[in-house]
């Protein structure tokens, strides 16, 4: 049966669409440090309250780009909440990149637990690329997160700085409001899991590709070694984001998250 999607923008207008597998989709605004951050909430068919997954994009991606990943979680009965945090998407104009993602992360969880259609005891987080750093950093500082997936994320973003493409370094400099290239590198070094891995106690799945030229796979391996009980999936042919081998990780990730949050 085709479901009708209801989308409300920040002005409160409603739009109806046909298609998709979920019942509703809504844009949720959250006050944050004098600005507003936004997330797209999609809910699956079935009786609420639903388990939910917060999806975090990377350095130069946005919440609107995560629909294909959302669909896999929705098909398994999980709501999705794709977000733009500081330095991302809608938030980049007012809020620069910051390392302490447990702070904006708390705002996202607060927004979900305040709802009666989301199960406050079954919330996970998934992140890709730089979002693969934000997700475990976020989970390490908020014990309301019950499962975490890091896809091709760095342990310390500033390491291997010189090997990153110029566009990546320049994008980071702009979105972190750095004064110059040296300032951007120094800032990138503060985006680190060092000192935070012991606090990451929820089930954690870490995925990396051996052919990733932006984030060396050894950074993901280091996170795995420092997070007790974490699972590590290393894909021999995977590039950045393992976007060239999606069948090797996307379905497994969705099944894993569903098992953590529904089990």
C-alpha cells in the first residue's frame, strides 16, 4: 500500500507526497546556542513509539542526502532522524565545526525523547565520513545512545592532514571559521577520540575501507582497539564511505542496528 508523506517546513506549511515506505516525514527545529539546528524525522509504519536512529552526515554532505540509508532502517521498523549539526548543511551559516559533538548531540536526543512517538530507551546513532567521528564522540558523552555505527570516520581528523585533498582542507577551514591553513590544521587536530574511547560503552560497529584515500583505515582500527567489545568490518576494496561496495555493509549495518535497538 502506498503511504502518504506529510512534510512540515519551518513556516508550518504542510505538503503531501505519495510513495515511500514510511508514514510521515517532518522537519524538526531545535534551539541551539542562539541559533536553530534541524533534523528530518521519518517514521516507519506500525505502532509507536518507535526505536530511532540519528544519522549524521560528513564534512561536505547534508541531512537531505541520506535517504537511501534511511530507507534501510525504516524497512526494519526504525525511525530515522537525519541531522545537520554545527558546520553542516543549514547549520553551517551560524555554527562552525566543533569537536565536542556530545553537546549538539544532546540537543538531538533531547528532541527525540520529548516525543511520544519515539522510544526514549531505544535510540542509536550512525555517522559517515567526518560524521563517523561525530557519531562515536556523541555516543561517548550521552548514555541515552544505545548503539553506534561509525562508517569511515577518523580517530583524529587532523592526522594525515597533508594527504587530504586541497578541497577537503579548504572546506574544513571555511566551515570551522579558521583564520588560515595552519589554524585549520590545528583545529582539525582537536577533532579526536583520544580520551573519550573509554566512555563509549554502547555496542559499536566500526566500518572502514582499505582503499579509502581520505581517512586511512588504520584510524578506524585504532578506534576499534580502544573501544571494548566493538565490532570491526574492514572491506578490502572499500573507498571513502565504502560507497563502491554498498552491498557489503549497508544491509549488514541496518540489520545490526535493528538487532541492537529492537533486541
